[in-house]
C-alpha cells in the first residue's frame, strides 16, 4: 500500500515516504548514520531522570542547612570538604531511593498521565538494570557516609532508604495515612547533615526535623489535589475517596501550616536566632498558611499549583534565614552567635573538621528511630 501510494508522490514527498519505511530506515543506518551515540545519550538522560534531580535539590538544601547549623565552629574554620562529603553521600542514597521507588511503582506510573513518560513506566529502560542501578547508588551512598563521616549519619541514611521503600511506598495504595509516614521520612535530610557535622542530634536538630515534617503536609496535599484523578486511576490513596476527601484535604493542608508558625519561631526563643529572624520567619510562615487556607476554601487546581510553588520557595527561604541568623554579628540578644564568633573548644573543632574515633563512637542511642525522607512524585 505504501509503495503503491509512493508512485503517486512527486520528488521530495516520495523520498520522505520511502525513508519512513523500516527497510529504508535500516538502509540509512547501514550507510553510517550515527544513531548509537544518540541512543547512549538518551539512556544516560533516562538514568539521570531516575534519580529525580528536581527533588534532590531540596534534599541537598536541607542536608546542607542541617550540617551548617549543627557544625559547632565559627564560619572562618568551616569544614567545606566535610560538607561536600555529607551532601554527596546523602544525594547518592536519595538517588538510589528514587530509582528503587520508580522500579517498584513502574506499572502504576504507566497508568498516570504525569508519570507515564518516566523511563521505566515508558519501557525505555530495562527494569533489572534500573534495579541494579538503584541498589548500587544506595549502597555506595551509605558506605560513603560511613567512611567519610561517621556511623550515625550512615545509619540514618540506611534507615531512610528502608523506611521509604519498605513502608511508605506500599502504604500509598492502602491508606491516606501514607502521607504521615512519608512526612516522618521526608524530614530526615537535616538530621543526616546535623549528625555528619556534630556526631549527635540535639534539640535544635529535632526542631529542624519538625519544621520539615509539618512543611510536607501542605506540599504533598497540593500535589495530591492537582493530580487526584491520576492518583485515582492508578489506585493510590493519597487522598481518601468520596465525601471525606474535601475534609481530609482541609485538615492536611491548613493545620500543619498553622503549627509551622510557632515551631518556626522556636530558634529565637532558644537563643539560636535574633529578632530579625523572628519577624521574617513569622511573615514567611503566615504567608504559607494563607496559601494553604486558600486551597482549603477554594479547592481549585490553580490554587493548589500556587501553594506548591510557594512551598518550594518557603522551605529554602526559611533555612537560609536560620543560617543567616547563625552568622549574624554577635549581640547580647544572640548568645549563640557570640559563641560561634569566638569559636569553641579544641575537641569540638576536631569532631567537626575531620572524621575521628569520637564520630564513630557517637552514641547512636541519642538519635530517635530513623525516619527518612520521601521523594515526592
């Protein structure tokens, strides 16, 4: 049929039709068309997409902030290479977790419009190869954290991976409470950074954990509301079905955002931040709450998208404010800044500047059960 029609096509149109046939395409390859490099480049891009680099950006920011805030030395003696080791090891484990998540959910991702083009869902990568890739990244990251930093940071990363893949991922198809479990895991990056810097977890570290824990509810609710039909099609229960959906969405977006306001101000009351941070954090958290309330009232995809964008801006902005408060000029109202400016004792410097036996012997019992981050789809 094609060849019959091709006789009627003049000049260039006939050549184009011939090139579209498998026989001609094979002949063109035989003449030396460089298709293999393009295939390799495409595969590399697919493996890169498996790691969810857009999610890893927030993980990198949160991990780096936790490390900086947990490092008990002045800015002048800041251990930059230790920070690089921390971020690199954490990103390796996070990338492995994202890959394994897509491996487990590849059949369900194929049923959702927004995830159908993912490498595994679209069938562009071999599942066995992706599984090996994810396992390799995860093991490499955990070993790297243990060797370059300390056992506590490595342990938290491993528990992160197991919680995310073994608990959160299967719960997405069973109960809307999966978001609660995922939020516990999603708040982990600053704890890993803090543990890598100081070898232990303090009250301030758990405040950071609480901020990320609460932040995730409005963030995830915005995504779930925007793609609720996709989630329903694939059988995910991120939001409950029926009449309970609206009420659940309101509870999950507004209440955690309201709770973020006093929690985000705690660093000031503990002496870790000044009044400038207090005012800025109050404005940021109040604005975030207003956008969450708008979604609860109007229940539109446009407002959900706006809340999603605001949530992505809010978290790095708040963390940067905390970091700026640490390096602000020392004042009587900011005694922690005074201590940071004058430095700390020799043991603390040694602990933060290089891996030592003290870091390996850090009491793991000081860390609460290892909950871990989630990579939000």
